[in-house]
C-alpha cells in the first residue's frame, strides 16, 4: 500500500504553540526537489478535545484564512484545554493563485476526497487530511464563502445525517457559531466533499458560507473570527462565554431551493440577498448579449423564503446557479 509523502515539520502531541508546515514533495520545472509547504499551527495544552480548523478549501475564499491567521497569532496554550490544529490555507496552491481549484492539477479539493496517497498534489492533500488529521479531531470547522462566482448571506450550516445524535451535535455546534443566518444545508453534489468525509468519520462538523465575490468584507471577517472562537468555547476547548447575536434559522428541504439558468446572457438581479421572496416571484432576468430587441428570460423562485445566494459575475452560462432560496424555520 502506498504511503502519503506529506510530513509535518512540527509535533502534534507536545504541549505549547508550534508554527510550521505540512511538507508535500513536488518535483517541477523550477525546483526538481521542491515541496508544497502548507502552513500549519498546532496549539496544545494537556488532555482534551481536538479541533481541526481549515480555510481556503477553495483558494478564492478569504474569511477562513483571515480568521485562522488571527487565531494562530493570538491564541495561546493557556487559553485552551486540549488541542487546536489550524490550517489557514487548506488548498495552499489554489490559495496562492487566487483560484477555486489547484493550478497544479486542476483539481477541486472539495470534490477530491478521500483522495489518494500516490495521486496528484490535490489527491495527496485530501488523503493526508482524511487519514491523518481528521481521525485526530473531535470537532472540524471548514470555512467557505462564494468565491468569485457566488455571493451569500453569511451563514453557518450543518447537514441532515443518518446518525441523528451526530446530526444533533453538529446542529448545536453550528448554533454556537452564531452567524447571522443558521442553515441546515442540502448539498446538490456531496460526492468527494470534505464535509462528507468528515461526517463519515463520525465527527462534529461545522461549515460556512460567509459572503463571496472573491473577497472578504469587514463584516464577514468579524463573523468568522467570532464564530470560530464561539465553537471552540462550545466544545470546551477555549475558555470564556459564547458571544451571541440574533440569528435567523433557515432550511433547504429539497432541490427546489435552487434556480439554474438554461441560457447564456447578462443577468439582471431582481431580488437582493436577504430579501423575502414568494413562490413564483421572478428573482432574475437574463438579457441577450449579442443583439438588441429580444425580451429577457425570467427565472422564478420555486419556494417562499429568503434569497440566500446569488450568481456574482454579470454574465451567466447555461447551468449556472442564479439563486438559492432558504425557507424559514421557527
């Protein structure tokens, strides 16, 4: 059986605060014996739960890297009981290129799990996390936002799981994150996702969508920084009280929450993020781009709820997601 070549440059089981790298050998034109050096911080103080915290699973999503760089800088061993493993830029090649997918092999890390120890660079990263880091953890937090092509209201979310006790624990951790919106999210394609891998290990998992457009805002960065500390407090790893603000609870019960384009053209949004929509209400129009005089194609909401996501660039192609509707939960 192949062995994953990634090696940590710092210990996982020694008390204190350690900054280093996950070193992945990568031979290439400009460095025959080169390596991909993924930054990592491990903070440990005695026995207790382990939290694995990751950002930039997609390289053009920045709230996670901001919050986790801040945490790695400011959190001290005396602040915790247990262990915190911080990887601000999970998909480091994509992060450095500002791309959703890796520029090395074109792979989407969040569709590559469980990976391969002898595969491409992205497959090796996925395999190392799946076989080495996730098994260490009791709690996993993976930050996402919309990247360059989507924009979201800021939410933390959990999933519907077969194991209802695990589902309950995940939902409680998401509630503790306390984003402005709290979601139970339906994934349209969960094959190969980090989420699925972590949940299949039986871990408590929290993920987010905190904005989009290929950048962070002051507000989305604040939400990420506060949220990750809240979850660590909820898990009993970090000391202190959870900081709570009002949160709107939403659900995505089925695929009718998604609205997809079937044409190419110029999008005109008709509803802004966070606005209420009724079933049958137009949420966007698509105008022709190559000639005048044509009526736009209207796209309607299939649900009554709130617009939680929208397409970000001004031009769309067939198959692009135009919007997602969240349904209110009491």
